[in-house]
C-alpha cells in the first residue's frame, strides 16, 4: 500500500475500548508526513483529528481564540510545514477560530539542530552508521535471486552506467520505490510501465528498502540514539512535563505574551495537543526504535503516529507544589550544552529518580496509535508495566525507562563520539526494552 486509505470513525464500542472511562486523556502528540497529493490529504487528516478529539472525546474545545494549548512543529522542509498548516486548518477551520485569533506559533529549528528526522548531514557518527547498515544490505541482496527477479522486470529502463538494479545503484532501489509509490498516489496520468507495479517485485523492493533504512534502529542502541533518540527524548520530556505541570510540555516554547511564559494567552497552564510535520523516515525510525515495526510496510503517504498520555483518575495526585516553569530550559538543553540543570525531571533517567519524582509519574499511561491502530511496545508487556487488561497502555515510567536507553544527553556531542569505531554492536541490542 502506498497511499493510506483512512478508516472510518471509531464506533461507540471501539471508542469505549480505546479510551477507557477511568483514564483521562491529558496530552496528544502527533507525528505525520505530507503526501504527494498535498493539501487535500493532510487537510482530511486534520478533520479526522477534529472528529476524534473534539467531537467524539470532547478532549479539545470546539472553538479556540488562540493556539497556546497546541504545540506545532515542523522540519525546515516546506512540505513538512505545509502538512502542519493543513492539518491544523482541518482540525480548526476558520469557523472554529474566533475573529481575534492570532497567528499560531509553528516551531522550526536550524538544519544543524534538527532532530525531527534522522539528520545524517549534521551527525557524523550517525552518517557512518547509516552507510554501514546500507552497505550490509547491499552486500546481502545485490546478487540475490530476488534482485535478479527485479532486474528481469525493470533493468531495461535503468540508465547507462548503472544498468543493474541494486541497493546502491543509480537510482538506488529506495529511489525507485519512491517513484513507484508517488506515481500510484497520483493516478494513471503519472504511471510508469506496468512492470514496475508487479506485486512480487514491489514486495521485494519494500522488504529491501526497510532493511536498508530501518534495520539499524532494530539492532543498535547507538543507531537509535543518534537517529531518532533526541526526538523521542523530546516527546517523553513533554509527557513528563505534562504530568509534573512544570511547563516543559511545550508551553514555554509557544505560549504567553509580553514575556510572561508561564501561561497561554487564554490562561492555559499546559499543552494539550502537539502536532509535528515530519517524514516517513521519522515515523518508521520511531516505531522501529520502540520495537513495533517488525511486520510493517514502508509508511504510506499521510501516515501518522499518535502518542497519547492518559491519567488514571482513581490515582491521587502526589502532595507538593509543582516545580515553577523555567523559561530558559528549552530544547537546546538536549541539543547543545547551554543551560544549567533544572529542578524538574526533564530528561533525568528513571533509574536516578528520587521517591518523590517516581510518585509524580504514578497513574500515567502512554499509548501509541499508528495509522489509527494501537501498538504495543514489547517492554510494556511485562507485569506491572501496563494498564491491567490492556498491554497497549504502557505506564509512563516504563515507557520513559525504555526511551532513556537511547535518549542522548546532548545530541551534538554524541554525534562526534566513537567516530571510526565498528558500526555494529558486538551483542544483540533489541528495540523496545
């Protein structure tokens, strides 16, 4: 499948199972990518968000006067920014915004600091690892019977000087896959010769492409840390910030007026919804690193991951006043060494928690939905690591402990460590534990 066919809205029965009454939805983080069809499909994605989170669940308000409870992020690539804009408009069309609604804040970062996609260009060690895993894939598949089959189908259309289809041919096999998928999404006017759409051939291309691009996340802690760990660390930080009420759920980056960053312009004290425009390599990198991409195809266009934080309403809040927001403690604390340690948890590993810090996360659960399907992280299946009766609801502390293992303390420093060392781990390092 190359273009996601959205499922219909959840039925009342499905909704009750997916969103138990005893769990209060607290924070939603969406990762998504723009399709080649563009605005039409991402607008529809936002409309689906509105139907679920506004109309069915009542989690988000029907009308907003500002976007200070919403965290919007995009990579520097225009299509990612477009996807966020269109999804936001789908979720909150002009009829759902007041006349005084100010322009929403959409956060972007300089390319050198961008962690919303695997940043090979600005992370030297990750570039070494990516090349090594890609070469291993080429060595495994270039002379295989599967590659011979692909060449019997499409090699006659390869350019001079690179007449054999291969993992590292020109174009690469992943580039051929992109072309096939984009032409399928755009209809018959853009179609290639029929041999490119042979079902067996497409399965081979998909299998090899996934191995080339994402096997590193499944096998190597270092690959996970440098490729997607900083992003996962950011998302976990926002969830922990939401649980603490510290402002580190993203509020400090987007909310406030006249220098007062502790509350939104509408009085909001927390972020409820975060949406990031990213890429297929982001989605598969996150899923692979959490051990839930084993049987998946390459992410179809308009794919998304919803990372939802829930609070068990039967669990009492820990005593004590939440830490005061510190406006200077932002994302640069994890990208570059620029700030002093904060009194709040932020990226402190679970293993170093005090009893008081552990208590702050009790009663919170994390659930992933990939293209509307709940996903279960392998490490969350263990006793005591999930909501009783549903393993897809991972306890926040268990989820954070899994993410801590591949969250870099300072990403830019980690990118220049171990340069030239062997790229493959000496022992298995399975993802999701």
